[in-house]
C-alpha cells in the first residue's frame, strides 16, 4: 500500500496504544525497510494524526502488516506499505475496481480493491511503487487482486 490518507475517524486510546505497540515491534524487527528513520519521530507524527492511525488500524484488522518503507523527501510524511508475505484473507477474491465488479456475471465478489482502499483511507500500490517495494528485499504479496 502507498501513502496513508488522513482524517477518517479516530481510534480509542486503547486501540491506539495496541496499534502503536504492533507497529513499533514490526518497525524494530524489519529495520532494513526503513534505514535512518527513528521510531520516536514516527510515533510523534502518528499521534498527531488520528486519521492515519485509523487507516493503519484498518490495514491491520484486515490481516495486513503495515510498515514504514521510507519518508517523502518533499513533505516529510512517512510512507507505509502493507508488507505481509501474502495478500490478507480479508482482501482476496475481489475485483480491481467497480467496473470489473459490475462486469462479473457469476460468483461476484463483495467488493473491489479500489473501494476497499478508499474505505481504509489508503492508496493502492502502483506498478511504479512495486519496484520500490521489491528493492526492500521483501516479496510481493501472493494472491494480489487485479
């Protein structure tokens, strides 16, 4: 996944604390993904933006493993991708967009990747960004929609 959008909804303090603990553990276990980035600065920015925390929590709830893969040089915003080894079960067997969903005659999925991403307040990983993801020495998730 690409950059996280802002201002969706707010987590409870318990949900926020649990999510930050998960993100910090993942951050520390995968330092190769975000060399030169300090967790305390990331946490500070996340605490200031409840919408981003909510989006990251939505990724986590659906079985994803969001982690920082870099920082936007222009805005200073931290960039999160879903770094799970496989596409999460909650995001499989879907169409890419609404048009593809509507064209299905049989075995129509409940949702599309574009709509799910919008509902989570995130952007889909683009082909261009997939190359950046591969450069992190991680694997592209299996079972990708599209």
